[in-house]
C-alpha cells in the first residue's frame, strides 16, 4: 500500500510541475488523478457513498499516506476532516460505526438485540439513549419486553390470563387503556360480558332470556339499532320476522295472507309493487308469482283459444312480433309454442313442389345467395325442407362427354390450371361422385409408347436421378404406380454384374468394400446387397488367418488374448462373438496356469488374499457369483477370517461389542442384522443407547428423563408415541412452549387462549375456529392479512365485507352476490361478471358517460337506428339519445307533429336477456 501511495503522490507532483498550475485550487488538483487510479491497490476499497466522495474530502491537504481507515476518526465532531459526524441525538455507544451502519448510507441502521438481557430494555429505551415510552403509553412498571418484541413495537401483546373476570374497566377506563367509545351501547355490565380478551370485535351478546316481542325495548334506535327509515311500516315485534343472529335474512309468513290480497301490501309503498315495465294486468300477484320469490313467475296458457295469442302478444300487453319477423297473418301458435319463442317450427307439408321461391325469395324468407349456382330450377330440385345443406344434384341422364357444358369454371367448377392438357371429356377420367380419385385407362393406349405422354410435359416423365436408359417406361414400371419398379435379372450371365453395377450405370462397389476381384454374385444376390454371404465351406480348418489377417479381412484385435491357435479354435464362421473356450480337460486347481493376469484375467488387487486355486470359489462360466461354503466353520470363529485383512471385518462405525459376528449376522449377508431385545429389562434402554455403545438421544430430542421405551419401541425409533391422557385441559403450553416441545410459531394468530381451544392432541392441523357469534360484516377485524388470512393482492377490489360473498366454512365457492347498484337491473344469467367488471374493480366507469345512468351508458354502441321507427312516412328514426333508456317506451307517430301515436311499443328490451 505504501508503494501505491508513493506512486500517487509522485503523479500529483509531476502534474503540478509539468503544467505550471501552482495557482489552481488544491481541491481541483487532488481530484485530478482519481479517474485513473485503482483505489483497491491501497487495501481500502471504495464502497457505497465513498465512491462518490471527492478525494480531498478524505485526503486532507494532499496528504495520501496515513489517511485514517476507521469511521470514527473522520465521522466525529471536531475532527480535522470536514465530514458528517454523529448527531447530538445519537444513541450513546462506544461501538464502532460499522457495527450498525453501512458505507452506502447512515440510514437504515441495524442493531441486534440477541445479547440484550431480558428485562433490561429500559437501559437504552429511556427516551434519551433510544426511544422510550411515549406520554400516551399505558402506565406500567413492567419491562418493555413483557409486551413488545425486538422486531417492532407493534403488534404488542398483553397477557390477560391473570386478569380477574369483571375487572376490565380497572384499566379500560379511557385513561389507562382504551375504554368504552361514545357510540357504545349504554350499559353497566363488565366489558368481558360481551367482549373477549383477544379483540374488541367480534363482541357477543346473548339474547337468551329476552322475552319474545320485547326487542324494541333495546332496538329503539338509541340503545341499539332500530328500524331503518326504509323499513316496511309495521307494528309487529322485531322477532316476528328477524332473528337474534342477524337482521338478514328476515322471514315473513305469508301462510295467513288471503289469496288475491297481495296488493294490500305490495302496492309500491308498504312493500315492493309492480314495476313500471310489468305486463299490464288487473290479475292478483299470486296468479303468476309465488310468496318465495318474484321470479320465476308462471303463466298458464291452458284454456287459451288456439289462434288468439295476439290478443296479449300484441307488443303492448305482452311481447309481440319483432320488426324482423317473417311477414305473416298466421297465428303465433302456428309456429311457436307456449314454452318459448324459439325454436319455432314451420310445416312444409302441403307446399306444392317447385313453389319454394314463393316464400324463399330473399324477402319473405331466405332466398338464393349471390354465390349460388346460376339456375332457374326450383329449390327443391336439390335442397330439402330440413336444411339447405347438404344439397343434392343428380347427374343421371347427363349425356356422356357433356360435363364441360356446366363444368366450365363459370356455371360449375372447371379444369384447374394444373390439369393435364387434354381435350378428352371430364368423365373420361373422373366420376360424378368426386373429382378424385381420377382414373386413366392405359388399355386404350394401344400401340403408344409410355413416353408419348410421360415426357414431363403432357404427364410426369423420368426424374433427373433416373437410371440412364433408352428402354420404354413399362419395361420396369407398371401403369398402377411408378413404385415399386421391377428389373428382371433373369438371363444375366453369372459374373457379369459389374457390366451395369460399375458405379455409373448402376450402384457399384463402395470404397469400404473388401478388396476382391470376385464377381458381385459370388456373395450378393439380385434381390438386395445385404445380407451378403460368403461360404466358408471347403476352407481348411486352422487356415482362417489366411484371409483374416487384418488386411484381406478382419483379423485379431489389439486386445485379443495372446495365442497362436487358429481362429476357429474359439470362433465360428457365423460371427466372432460369442466365442467359446472349453475348460473340459483342464486339471482342477490349474486355473492360474492361464488366469495369471497375462495369458488371461487373473486375481484383482482387491481379491481376498489366498493361495487356494481359483476353482475353489469360482466357476468356469463366470467369476461372479463366487461361492464360499461356511459349512464346518465353528460358531463364534467368524473373526478368524473377517478381521479386516483376510476378509471384511467390522467397520469403524460398528456398535462396540466383543460378541462374535454370527451373534447378529448371517453367513448369507451382513445385512439385515438382527438383535434380540428379549430379556432386556424395561427402562434400561439407555444402558446401550447412550450415544456410544448404540444410538442415543439426538441433540434435538425433547428434554426428558423418561426411559426410551416410554415412547419408543424396539422395532424402530419412529413412529414414537406420547399419550396425552390425563393432561389437564388448557395446560398444553406447559410443554408446548417452544423449548420442551413445539410451541406457537412466529406466524401464529396472536392469542392468549390455550392450545386445545383450537387444536387436538392428534395433530396441530386441521385446527378449528367457531365463527358463531361473529358479528356480520366484521370479518376484516381478524382477516386483515396479519391476524388471519386477508384479501390477496389479486382480489376483486371492493369495499364490501368478506361475508357479502364468502362463508365461514371456506373462501370458495362464493355465495350468490346481490348487486346494490340501482343501474344493474338484474342482468341475465348469460352476462358474466367480467363482461362488465373488466378492471377487477367493483367501480365501473360508464363506457358512454353522456347517457348515464341509462342503458345506453354501456350499450350505445349496440344501438341500430333502422329498427327504431319514429315516423313511418316520411321515415324518421329515433336517435340513441331519445331512446337511451332501452327498457322504456318507443312509439310510432301518425304524422310529423309527433302528437298522435299510431303504434305503441313498450319493454322491447329486458336486462334479463329477453328481447
């Protein structure tokens, strides 16, 4: 580092002398070399805010050597360097700055409370050294950590376990701790009569013992919530309709209501009456509706005289024919039924054949499309009354050779541009069923050579890769397909293959072919090159190497067992492998004569040391498996061989014991080994299971002095059992305190309740929590993402309470949601939530604000002027602004004064989806 400092100082001095810049400020000179200097070479890397500091802020007066490296020398009041110092309000400490701070910034700073003694928080948190209790803090002499944690002041805990019942107000008096709010129900009862120690809400109130009909004694709008201004006027007691669990749903018993008297209450004042869009009728409500719900409503068409539908379905009393209806004077029930308008039926029975166009003229009913084949024939010549398609056309009676009369590319599909050039009629090759497959009768090509047509122009000719030949195509090919093609080698003189198979006329010998002057058919056949054959018949035994010398044919490999024997001593002419070697006649015990590691494989370096012959344990078929017969080995003498030298002995991790191997092990395998615990006195497990002789208790074992077999079994450590029988209810935390046994995790819901209030001794989960007595609409008091699971980040944005959609049993499925917006108007079931709520928010912006709050505020783009006639002659159409309430009335006026209505139309559009 000293050399680096010397080099930097020399560089600065040289720059001053060479440039004659002695009059410049020293600050500028000190900054100059920083751009090209690697500060890491000094042993003090620049990190964080030091990377942005000017050189002279640390290297005062141009002195580089001896610059302090500790924080406090620079960052201290009165230091010789003008840098940030500890503030006067800094926590008093002699610890180095870097204990809490980082070079990137002073804040945030870290401080670990790991070594702070319990109960000593106020030593620092006294309002001077560190933040202490604020003036609004509960008056207490307890240590900070009795309620607070080192992670954050809040949330803080307070153990109400020792608080005497009924004494809540001793602290919760509005001064020492939060007391009753100004809006609290007036009462002299103790807080814990309704509230719990875990939270103010939900609070409970038992209505048991309240005399029926006396609800209003408290629910009078002062003591407790009373009837709202919009309540149905009634002098009946609250509990005639409501329950003590919640206001809603409320019930009303219609059983005593006289039939036909619904309107006595349902008059639009006392209770909901008929809507403005209701069908005009003087019939009683219960003629169509039920007391359970308005919808679905029923209307019995029984007894309606056939053909009299239009008496009601006239567009005023009930929905009539739409503007796009087929013009007809027939009665509705001629085509429609009383269940629904669609599907409608039309009986073509009795329609005179050939008269389809009388209706299907494009006006009365659908007619021929613009792309229809030009024809004057009647529709039913090709089409059926069930559907337009598929249509049929009979080619019967069409004169042969006249196809092009229609199939000319205009009247009907003609020849494509890729068609074979020909003047022949279509039906010479094609059939009336389909263009393909097409046929061509080559039998008629008498006296014609194939290449007359197959010349590459009229029809496909020889490809560029075709074997060069002047022979006619049909010498090898057939008229059914090009491939497979045939070539008859009959008559080819034996040994003359190479006349064609010379690599030019036809495929010849490959570069890797065995060198030979023999004719191809000496080994190959005319059907295929492979497999090729070579007859070793007549080859003298022992003369294999004459050819198999590595040149003429494959010879011995470099890894071959050294031998002067002939190849056929072990190999066969069919294949090299498998090769055979007969050990027959080999003298027992003489294996090593060959198996010496040179002539043939010998003993490996890891072989058990022995002077015995190989065939004592091994067989001539394979080395493994090898056998060793322990028969006759005296019991308890295993270690004579199994001593770690002669044969495998006890590993270093073996249980310390002086017993013989066969006490636990078998001669067939080491494992599984057995140990009989029979006779071991109960409670003496630790005599062996002490961590030395045998596995003992791990470091993570529950602290206990009980014997192993109190919980464990001799068959396995796990599963272990612990009987909670006799454990006093509410005393779980005596063991489950996080030390003796698993306690509450850091993420547990804050509570002072005993574990067994929610959990069972069989397992922590599933745990139970009864939502009974939770006040509706207060879910978020707990389900806030801290106390209990709250709304996810992707949750639909809404201010409604959780229980507006969810139930206490599970989040999903959600309950049926009732819209509060007066603009919703109970849209049809086909309208999905996402159809309107495109931004995952309950607040929806009007698509067309100019028309709010009417239907057109969302549906202005669907308005079609043509069907909305205001005046027939001269024709004047309504605008969307005039009909922005789509469910309102739309009239056709008699004249341009717009004072006399010639036709009334009301309720054409329904938010339920009916139009």
